[in-house]
């Protein structure tokens, strides 16, 4: 019931060039080392190709839409061509709309504002907060965490069977977990939703940078993702999918660009005729550079070839998982088990270690950037850790005594720009820290663990 099948190992390719690949950082123990950016799940480094495309366009930057000048017309063409590029990247249907937003969070909040009256929403508690929280003004049902893909489908089917069969309904589901990296059975969940008269939106924030996402093939109604996770900087996101709910809703933001006609009434108010196109929800001056950077990233990933990109990432995943498996004190977190297909996102805990302390030592002593905490997925961490997630105490103190439960986790994540040396250094660092302990003293400052001096 997996969404995708990994490509063959013989297709493994070199990492794609990204910004920052040669940046060096100081170590508290002395000297410098090339920085190992292993926090792709938060924000991936920009592809060099994207940066070069934006730099080539920058001298021609102009206002978008309605400008009579050459640069304005050029920028408008570039902005609308970016919309078409994203539609092709996602396999959109002819009638689908592509709306540029600020992020995945913004996209899902926009859709939440566009829900028809009385809409019921179904969402698993395992979602990132961006897809868990926007629906609170609707009739929302939170579904328990499944422990297998098959259980996820059965849980959704039971919940949909009990709903009002005549009212609108929406299912929100992630494509790949931002905590475990595990792929969700999107096709099967979409089929279950449609069989019960519901629609489905796919949170592809962690999926789109790692695998092809095709709206028609997965049979989802909407897809949301962020440029900053897709190797594209500048704070832009996408909501793509069916137009009818979006056209019927009040504009997400009221202002210029969203309105087709505005007229004063005799009573002193105004009458507004809103656009039916994507512009209805894109009020204000659009982020043309952000949209262009997303389109550039879409082209770069497509041209690099998904088979080779997926194969290389699977190689990196095996390197990390097999290396961590050799350290008995390390526990990798998973909902669906070791054999579940996944992207390059792995979370774990280390027995006897405070996660913030461990992550700080990886950075200060090895030049490795990972993330520690709850990853904006508190209910999921509660399930995985078997305890209530909470802020830890002083970073120099052990997180938990042997046998006790951890309070939060460490996440390592990587992708198309990650060299083998970065994940190999990470595995070596984990092994050495567990065996020998940290070489430096650490303290808590503004809630973060940092080197003492």
C-alpha cells in the first residue's frame, strides 16, 4: 500500500549543487570543517540552479500585472509561466487552479477559509501542526494515530461511514511524515474519501522535494507545499487543485488584485466584484521572485530525473539507518515499522541523553546541523515517545535515566543536495558521542543548549 517504489541502486547520481555546500564553520574543539546541513525537513538549501535563474532575472524585475512597461510585462509573463510550470510539475487537471501563497501553512489556512458551510473535516492526529490546526472553525474530527498504512485506511473509512452523507467533507493527510519520513497511503486514502463523498487535500511539504507528486495519479483534490523545502528560497508556497470551493469563497485577503470591479454605493459602502481566477486569493503585490524560484526548482528536479534522485536518497537513508542500528542506545522512531517506505527524514532518541544537548554537541564538535524538539507535531511525538512531550530542563543534565522515556527527539534530514560525507560524518559522530560523551561543557541560554564558552 505504499505510494512509491524506490528506484534501482544503479541509478544513484551525484548530489545536486546547492548554496552553502562549501561553507565552513568553527568547532569548539579547534579548527574548521565544512558544514553538514542535515535539517532539510525544516528548510532545504537553495539549488544553485535556482539561485542562478533568480540572479539572471533580477535586473529585469518589475511590477506584476497591469503595468504597461516592458519590465512589468516581462515580470507578468514570468509569474504566469511559473504558475503553468507548477501545474505541469504537479500533473494538474485542466480546470485546476494554482494559487501562490506564502507557505504550506498559508495554503492550508486558505483552504480552511474556503470550506463550504457545514463542511466536516477529518485529519489524523499524526499531522504536522500546519495541517492539524487550520480546521478548528469547522466540524473537525481528529483520528487516532494508525500503526500501519492499512489501519490508516480502515480508520478513515470507519470515520467517513459515520458522517452526514449529504454534507460536504474534507480529508487532510500528509504525504510523508515530517517526523518519521514514512510515506502515507495517499492513493488508498483518496479512494476511501471519494467513495464516501468526501474530498482530500494532500500536505506535500515533505513529499514534493523527495518524490514526484501527481494530482491525477494520486487522485487528490488539492496539493499544498512550500518552496523553502523544495530548494527554492524567498517565502512562497502553493495550493493547487479544484477551483469550485475557491471560487465560491470570500477572498482569503481583501485588496488590490483580488477584485475585478469596485464601486461606491449611495449608502456610503462599496460593492466588490471578485475575480474567479487564482487572483481571487492573491491580493496585494505578488511574490514574483518566490514564484519564479519554485518554478525553477520544479524544472531542475524534473530535469535531474526522479528515478536517480530517489535512488540516491534511498542510499543515504540506508547509510543512516544501518549506522544508527549499530548503536544500541539509539532508538529510531517509527509508526509503520522498519520496512515502511520513507523519505530522508529520520527521528531518534538516545538513551541517557538530553536531545538538545546531543544536537548541540553534533553542531559544536562536528559541524553538523540537525534539529531537536517536537517538530511542530506534538500529538505524533506523544504517540511515538509514549509520554507527554514537554520542554526539557538544563541541557547539561541527562534527559532521562536508562530505561526512562525521552521527552523529545532529534531529527536528521537530507535530500538531493546532500553529499555522502555528510551522512557518514553524522553516523560517526553519533557513535563517538554515545561511546565517549561530549568533549565540551554546555549550558542553557534562551531555551537552547549552547557551548558553555
